């Protein structure tokens, strides 16, 4: 498979270029709005071509798939152009700025017969696969509640538009809450129905929220408490699930690295849970390649991306309105 990168991004250079190449795939080209930056990026990472024009990049028939990691407001138009060109698409979260745009991306890809996936990395982690298996196998009984704590210190290099540009999709809700929504859906196999929330600017946000807390009601009756922030230097991250027969405590697992500890507590005591510490992105790209070859599905497909966005949009609306908001999944 031959890829093009739409966006000369930090996540591509830090994780995705390596993950794509781990599948014996080539990266032919990269798109950047800045010609000099694109040329330097291509040289640094051994990529043959750099473009500033999306149509020119997509005109290359040797390119089979694109990875989109531009700012959020660009995803919709870029994905539709790639789909129209017959390319398979792996898109960063959130898929789009609105639910209608995200739904159009997914439906258009389905109509064109190309694979469309969302780059939700956490569901590929060995820690989260182990947690999901504990829940699915009944080790904690009926799930009563969950708690996600994903308040971090946003590194200086990642600030910029994330903390000051609402038009580009800035704010902690589209950046982190959307990941936590996908992770809860992955573990519980159900979609949040209603949310309440409070958001604030607690030191970084300039016109966008940098901290949010929310509570989600699930169809099963379980309740989910979620906390995301850009301003917490020492909080650590984690996720917990509490059931009728046990509890799962996972610390430092809401990350791009294969790290953290998972512990099960039940009537027999405390149990440290081992898990495979594979590269999250290598797994995701392997499943994407399999899907392109007609074997299985991506780890997170387009519908998963629509639904995580729907939860994030409901959390933002609830925080702004001060009212409980029913999650609208746009027919998905």
C-alpha cells in the first residue's frame, strides 16, 4: 500500500510515519500549506514528494490511502476530496466540526466503497484490550459506573490553535473528551444517552474551554463520570469500572504509549492484570491494512468517529447551556 500524508503534523512524525512503514507500506507524499515546511518535512522523513495543492496530491494514482491530521475544520473537505479520488482514508479525531459533516464523510466513503477509519488510538492499547476482556467476560459483573480521569498538562508544542482558535476546533472537548467517549463506548458496548457538564478556562483557554467535567447516562443504567483538562500537571490519567462483582482500576493508561497498570479488585482480593505492550499505532495500521484487503474492519471505523463526536458535541452543549442534553447520533 502507498500512502499520502495530508498534514505535515507532529503526530504523523511522532507516531504515524513509523506505524505506516511497520506494515511494509510506502509514504509517497505529504501536503502542507507552507511549501518550505512541506519540503523540509519530506526531506527529514524520507518522503518523495511534497505538495501545497490537495488536488495535485490526490491526482497521483499510485497513492492508495491518505492519513489526515490537519486542524479539525479542514477534515471534512479534505476527506471528501480523497474519497472522490478513490483513496482509503484514516482521519484524525474529531472527524469534523459538526455531526452532519462527519456523517457525510462516512456515508460518502461507504458509497464509494473505500475504507474510512478514525484514528482513535486508545482502543488499540494492550491495557484497554485487557480491560475490555475483563468486562466482557463478566469478571466485575454488571457494570454500575465508570470514571475517566484524563486531565493532563498540554505540552507547549501542542498549544497554539488548541487553546485559542475555536474556528479550527480548539478546546479540550474536541481534543480529549472525544477520545474518552470512544473509549467508554469500546469498553461498554453502548452509547451514552444523555449528558450534563460544566466547562471552564482554568489557565490556558483563550476563547475555548481548557477543562471540563461531565456525567453521562448509559442505556444499561450505568453512569459515567469524565474529567478532561489541559492544565493539570500532576494529576495522572486513568479509568475505572465498578460492577456488582468487582472493580477495575487502571492508572496512566490514557496515553499514546504502551504503559500503565491495570488492577482488578473482587471478593478474592486484588489482582494485577498483565497485558501485551505492543505499539498502539502499529496495531491500528495493521487492522486498517487488513480492512483494505477485505479482512475485518479498522479498530475504529467512521461510525465510531461519528459517535465519539456526537458525545463531545453534547458535552459542549450541556456545558454551555447548563442543561441535560440528549446525545444526537445523526441516525447512526
